[in-house]
C-alpha cells in the first residue's frame, strides 16, 4: 500500500483502529507542522516496498484518537498489529528510526 500524502481530519474511532486486520502505521500530525514536513521524505523512503496500511491522521486538542494514544508531539508514528501497539517513534530525524519501527512488521512477535 502506498504512503498517504494528506492528513485526514475525519479520523476513525479507536475501536475501528483496534479492529483493523494486519499491520497499520498510524501517523499523527498536521500539514502545517514543521517537524511533520521534515519527516515526510524520511517516511516515504522507509515505506518504499512495504505493504503496510498507512493512516495519516490530523491531530490537535480535543481529537479523540490522538488522545487515546496519548500523543503529545508531532509527528508520532505508531505501528499496530491486530489492535496491539508494537512500537512508536516520535519526531523521527532519520529513515533508520522509521525503518526500525517498521521492521516489527517483519516479525510481529519479536516486537
């Protein structure tokens, strides 16, 4: 699955995210966030040739999904498998940090 380019303001519920089958990378942030913009090419490089669902969710005060994951800084990347968090990266500054997170998808029980 390709990387999503746009943050969606209409986030799914936590129950809907927890019910997703397989691997899901949830990215919390905003289009105007400088840290989020810097992370985009890093994320694109790490997502190349990976078949992981990517949810790009606009976050902010009062946004229920971000609060349910206790997101404090943007971007926050959370890798989920069958409703279970395998790991997260906050404000990644290298492709390696994102690749390390996504490597849990190679062996979900090793996470």
